């Protein structure tokens, strides 16, 4: 399993992640808006010089996009992806994360199943083919009910992935949201072959990245991933206000857990 950390693409912290033990970096896709391809290529050169492998990006859509309801605008999605996916490809990105809770939030009074059907169409006809054309896989992220009102569990997102049935649309599991929604780790076995990316932070500790002293037992999560044969990427996506020492400690701890889970 490869371990990474989320950071801003345009700030200096991302350049320091290799020193903290990160195998790769994850940045925000929507931060590509307004940047030229030349600007992105220049940043890619800086990342390469620093030894940073930018392999994943989150926040696929900014909050002002409308992806469900009567105002859903998939032509705007097409234009947005056409403009920005080449930039992600230039950075070497392999995975983009479709969380974007605000953009996918279902308007009050709009039928949930109709909104779900809209998201199936969005992913099948627009996101997955566009991502595939640039060698990228999109992973659908469940977000807890405080952040959005659709695709709030891994089971619901898995249903979407199965309905779309495209190799470039996969599932993401984020332990933070997973725990907040009270999901069972036994569900992970059913996602074998469909799980494309993972995030982790502590639901018990205000979304801090995991630490050996924080009181949460993460080993069952890694045991469940090992049991299903997951060997993909897992990113720290949480509070890293402690900077590089905190990130370094967390990544080292996760590597210990991976080793224990393999026994």
C-alpha cells in the first residue's frame, strides 16, 4: 500500500512531503481552475525537482457547481473537465476524487432517486469517459450527512459505481466518514475489485490524522483492507496543523499498522 498526504498544490508544504515519508501527494483538483497549462507544467517541474509524486487530487468540483436537481448543468461539467483534466494529466495524476458535497447536494424537495439517477448519468456519460481519456480514474467518496445529503455511505456509493459499471469509476473509502456514518468494516469485503482509493483521519479526535497515542484503534481497518487484497493508495486527509513532524509520525504509525495487519 502506498501512503500519501493531502496538501495545497500551490503552497510550499507539498514540496516537503517526501521528507515526512509520504510516497505521494494529494492536492485539490479545483485549484487548477484559472491556471494555464504552462503554469501547471511549471509547477509539475518544481514537484519533480523536490521528489514529489502527485498521484491523486480531491475536490473534483467547486461548491457552486450544480450536479443534482432542476439546475443540474452537465454541459458546464464537460467544459470544466475538458479544461482541467489535461492539467491533472500533466501533473501525473492517476486518481481524482469525486467528493464535492456542496455540488452534489440535492435541493430540498427534489426526489432522492431522481438525483441518484442524475449522478449515474453524470458519472457514466461525462466523468468516467473524460477521466479515462486522460489516463485517470475517478473515485466516488462517501461524505457524512453533515457535509451532504446524498452518497453519504460507502454502500450508496458502491451502488452508484455498480450502476455506472465503468473501469475508470471506482469507490473511495474514507475512514473518517465511514466511522461517522456507523458503517461496518465487514462491508469492505464486498467492494473487492471496486475500491480505488482510501482516505484516513480520526472521527474520534476532531479529524486529526492518526497517531499511536490518540486512543482510536485503526488496526481493524487495515486488517479489513488486507483481507480484501487492497494494495492501492491511502492518503492522510485531516488536521495536520502540527506540520511535518505530525505527518511523519502519522505515516510511520500507519506503516506499522500495515505490517501488523499483514501478519
